[in-house]
C-alpha cells in the first residue's frame, strides 16, 4: 500500500467515527509515522501500532490553553503484521478507534474486552 493510500485509510477510519463522538474530538492532531521509537526504559524491540499522547477527556481540567493531544499511527508495524490490503485497512481502523478511545478515557483492558485491542 502506498503512503497516500495508507494516509487515506487513516482518514477513512477517522471519518467512520460516529458524528456525536467526532464533534467531541477536538484539539487532537493525528499523524502517521513510520516506526515507534521506544523510550530508553522500554523494550527496544517493542512495536506499537498506534499511540495516544495527551490528557484523556475524562481527566482534563478546564484550562484556557492546552497543547493538542496527538494520535500517531505507525505504518511499518501495521504493514508487517498484515498479509493483504483488506486486513491492513481493518487493522488501521482498529488502531485508530483504539487510540481515539484513549482520548475519551477508555483504558486498554476495557478496549480488549470490547474487541478493540
């Protein structure tokens, strides 16, 4: 899949978020990066499909200015784990939903229980 097609699949996954939730998804920037760079204290072999970096909506205080939260989708690991385009598009969607759910304060255990792990 080309970079442009991958970016479009991420965009399509964001467009599929129900409007009532999408309206609340503000001050969030979404990026596609090639690889996750583990922090020094993390396993150097760790691969992430996506990352939410920010303060979940459930933990925010009313502040006049706040830096945007970030959602990052990692292209390399997703390409390596999927065997065809259909599977890749599905995994991109799962990854985007998973990271958006973190914005709304939903933790990994709950997401895994719901099948969005």
